[in-house]
C-alpha cells in the first residue's frame, strides 16, 4: 500500500484546510484498489448526493476523483472518473487527448463510501490488461473539488506547466509494477 498526497494547482487554490490523499492498494496482478480521502473540516466542499452507481459523462464538472492509467511504454492510456455520488466513467485514449472512446469494462467500478470523506474504489483490471498490456503501468491520480462558493480546485500528484491538465504525461507520476 502506498499513500499519495495530491497537490492543488497553484492557480486554483483550495478552500482552507481541504486536503486530498489517495491510497493505492496493489492487491495482486489482477486487482488494485484506490482509496480517496477528502479532508474538509469546515464543510466547504460541494459533493453530489448519493445515487445509483451508473456510467455517466461530464463528472469532472463537479467534485470527482480521477485515475489515469497508462501503458508502461507508448501513448495509450485510460481515464476513470468517480463521483462521490457513485456515478463513474471510463475512457480509452490512443494518445494525448486523442482517440477517445468509452472503455468497456467487465464489472462496474465498485465505489464504497467507507466513512465521512473516504471512498474506496475497485477498478476492473481486466479492461486495463486488454488496453494497456501487462504491467508496469503509469498512474496519474487527481481530483476536481468544487467548493460551496462554486470555485474549483484541481488536484494531482504533480502538475504540468500552465493550466490544469490531468492528461499531460507529467501527471502520470506513480507506477504500478
């Protein structure tokens, strides 16, 4: 298990004392789990209401957690979006922001609210194997956090220069071996 602290983009500061971390539980070659923790001691973050776990586009327009998984070599990568409501999305890209298509998954991602501010997400690794090939994989962990005042902060392991861009290769800063 490895825990990563995400960093808010400097041009889009987060509300005071808000923090986002992600635990990566690498259970086996066929399974890994992401556990996102959102710390919001002053109740400044707007979260969507709980709803059925359905595939849905545009989740990045509100508070959501994201995981980008790229092939160890080459340009192909996947993007997963997870809302606190349990809605999710999964996409495949041929190269940087190009060739986007829905990523077919055998099993919907399992999103569990463990406690206030902690979400555990199981991802269909079989879909990743089909698209990315065998490990090692590059991993980009990120979040979009919407404040009650409608401001948004953009969180990642690291940020590329310029505007927030979770698709940028510099953001794929962790490895799954």
